[in-house]
C-alpha cells in the first residue's frame, strides 16, 4: 500500500528586486550565509545582544554561547540552575537567566480531573561571562518567563501564564515590581515576545492572537498595526507575528511562523519589506527568537533546525533567493 | 456497454446538478444527492480511483494550531488506508496549514477535491470552472456535523438581543467566512438592524480581541471559536454571552469537483466514506467519521464592492 501525503507550509515568495525601490525608508535585507559553522548542538531558545555586539545564545539545555562580531564562537558555559532557563537578558557584562518553576495542579478537563503541571513562579540567576553565578533574584508576581529584556534600568519580563509584562527594579537579590501591563494581550501557543522600543522606556509587543504589533509607552498603548490577511503587509497563520525586534531608526522587524516570514516595517507600520531567502525556519507553532545588533543585522534562532540565521542590510541577491536555503544545509 | 451507460447517466446527473452549466447556479444545493428519479449511477466498483484532495481541517493535527493540540489530534491516515484496502480508492492528501494557500490552490484548479469548511471552496463558484459538490460531511469529535456563527457580547454587557445591535458596533468576518459574514449580514438585513459601525476581520481572534478591547459591542465568531481556535489561550467561554446565532451550516465537508471527477465516482466515494464511518470509523478520526451531506444552499458570493468581500476590503476596515 502506498499513500501520498504532502504538507504544504508555504509558497516562499521571492521578491522582485524592483520592490526595494518601492518602499522608501524601509531597509532591504538579505540572508548572510557566512555566519556560524553549525556549531549549535542543542535547540536555541533565546538570543540576546550585549552593548559590544556580542551575540548571546541560550540553548534548551541551559548552555549559553557567545559569538564575537565576526560570527565565531568566543566561549560558552552551562548554567547550573534549576529550572533550566528558558529566556535571558544581558546587561553590563552580566547574563540574567530566567527559568519557569512548575507545580502540579488538579484541573477538570472534559469532565475528568487530571493532574497538570503549571507555571508557578520565576527564578532568575545572574552569571558573569565565565559562567560564575553572581546572584539569585526573586521575581515576585510573575509565574512564567517567556521573554526578558532590560528597558532602561528595569528588568522587564513577559509572563505568558498571566498574560502580562512586568517591570522590575533590581536591588541585590530582590526584584521589586514597579509596574505591570496586563489585560491587553491575546496570546496563544505559549509564545509571548517583546523587545525594547526605539523610544526611551517603550516596548514593542508581538500580540500574536490579535495579529498585531503594539508599542507601549508608560504602560499605555501608544501605537499599533497589523491584521490577519493574505497580503504581504498582513500576518498569516493561526497566530502571528511570534517575535519582534526594533532597529535603531525605529523600524520594527516582525517574524512569522508557518510560513516563516520576516518583514521590516516602518515605525508606523504603513510600509514593509520582506526578507527573502530564509526558507522555512520552523514548522508548526514555534517561535523564532530574534535580536538585532548596532549595525542593524538580524539574528534569528531556529530551535528545530538548531541554527542561528543572520540577515544583513543590503539588496537581496536574486541568485541567492531563487532557491530557498535551508540554514541547516549551509 | 455498462460502463458507457454509467457514463451517460453520470453526464445526465451532472447536468441536472449543475443546471446544465459548469458552475453552481445561485442558491444551488451544495450537497451531492441522487437524482429524484432514481438511484445514483453505478461505477465499476473494482476500478482503482485516485483523487488529489487538499485538506484544511480544524481538528487535524497537521493543519491545526498547536494551542489546541489536545483536541486537534485527528489523523486521516487510517481512513486513507481503509478506503484503499476496502474500496480501491486512493486519496492523495495535501495538508494546508494556511487557508490562504489552500484558497490559491483552489483558484488554480489544482485538486480533484477539498476537505475543509465548504465555503472555503464554494466561495469561488463564480470565479473558477470548478463545480464543487459536498460528497460527505465530517463529524467533529462530539459527532456534530454542523456549525454556526454566534453573536457574542461580554457577559456583563447590556446588549441582550440581536435588535439591541441597532446603532451599536459589531465585528464580523470577511467574505471567505460564511458564518461570520454572509450569514450574520443576512440576519441583520432581515431584521432591519443597522449597526453604527461594522468591522471586518479575518480571524475569530481579532473579532474577540476587538470585543475585549472595547472597540466593538458585539463580535461574530465561529461556534467553535471558544473551544477549537487560538482564542482558547486568551479567553474563556464564561466571559461572553450569546445573543444570537446564525442558521447552521456544514462544519467540514469532503467536496469534489464534478468537472474533474465523474458523478459516478463521486457517488462511489460517498458510499465508501459512509462504509468506513459509524461503528467502523477509525479512532484517529476522533468521531464517527462521515455522514451524508446535509442540505445547504448558501447565498451566492457577494459581487465586487460588497462589504467584507475577500480581497475587496482591508482587514479591520470599517463600514459605517
């Protein structure tokens, strides 16, 4: 017996090079094949950039890898902490690893009582670049950590379980929550990503269940764009975008899964440009963490393909984009 | 001779079904039903039949969002194997996670049939040469074949009936979603109810988000939205109350293009699907499988310029 079963994930679009002239103000990007050497052996779950443009990659097994500005691995350590960290923030030479503690709860599901493991708290451990533990910080008020960044002097944590973003002032081993944004996020698939905005103390959130990118300033929604639809400017899939990043000029990078699409939007969301040549970085509902460096290069993490993909400013080479490249085949 | 007779009968049936044209007439029956004069045309049962079918199913693990992975565990593998072993019918399934990609494939006339919400294919009856007929309806995990559009408001809201929508704001679907667009718009028109503002979004999540954000007073969503869509991760059914519901329509159907598949083959597929359903339904179908298609005569697709027409208006665009 023989059956045929094909999964269509996407029709990967190869943009006409002409399109780069159509959206003034939105930079063009191309896939940089030269980055990395397939040295990542476990799924990457988070990427972060320090002030010296050194890429930090957190792997699912708790290993933190550092890349120098030439794209070479400069070091690594395996964090000795439980729970295993799921996200990371870096500041002033320190690496803040956050893990979600789980607790067993009894829930009723379709008339039956079942025991489920649910997020119950967040543990934050601070390491130096050598992997030496410097501190352990209590973050009261959040149950899970799906993303974390420093915004100004505050450690900001995205909590999927409570669908909120919490701001913490850190003093020694204590984190005091100074404010929280909640009741406005429509999240799903366990994905909740944000990034520091171009304006001081602002954050940009991938509100994927609402198909929107939203900028918050002083806890208030300042601006938003996005809708589900089949046009390039719109978001596809069951929920998107999954990840966001901000460029220095205020442009917003969005990342969609199933199909994988990376787009650079003008700050107001009114024009956009698709980054070509990436292929499918993930299948199904999986996030694709992203971070940018000071030169505007994009670094995308695919946990399924165990790779980091780099995209740099510049017009795409039509020859390079004609055949979508699988990063694992570099 | 027998084969020739069957072919003639099939041609006659096809003409009867399609009104002598190669496209669905307005308000046509979308279910594949036997001609009133007699039984369905018979085909040689042992002739292998191979059909290319495009799939986008709410409960299929290959096409559903992972946030409903607990309930969207359906697989068609056992069904395909059973049809091949017992009926010499081979279904070549192509799975589409993104319904927009499926729509493009339908417009490109790439498949013999589709397994999806029927309007996904039927909405193009005036744009393609395809003549889709619903061979069978697929039962959901609760063994229900039908769904509807529901008018939801927040549980504590003052809106109680459809008439209360007069002068209010409502979020609807776009034209590619019959239960969220055509059906509710017809209800509003029939009740002479004029909302102050209508917004047309492409997903239940956006409609619910608009309601939760206070941008609209009422949101129309698919009846499964609170149990089998991404909304399960950010809402609870008790947060809402239902003020009205559209007429029921098929949730998921297997449709074949009668311009590609002879009617006799379509009836043979129908019989085979029913044969491997009910008590014989494979467990990985999640329910009792297929049933005869319910009668459904949707209103023809809107003409260009109508509110919410797919591709004709921007998502979230307001009509005041």
